[in-house]
C-alpha cells in the first residue's frame, strides 16, 4: 500500500515536471507529448 502511494506521488511529480518542461520549449512538445499521454493513461489505470 505504501509503495503504491509513493509510486503515485512520484508519478504525479514527474508528470508535473515533464509538463512544466513541455511548456517552455515548443520544439520538444510533439515528441514528448506522446510520452506524457502514456503517463496519463498509466495513472488512470492505477487509479
């Protein structure tokens, strides 16, 4: 249970950092956006 909660928190932090990084460089938005979508899908599956 604790490991799952820690994993969710880490996932949210990483997703937030990636999203913040995506906001700055417009060139890297398209390739990393697919990764962000995959992360969101995994978050939904975990929840």
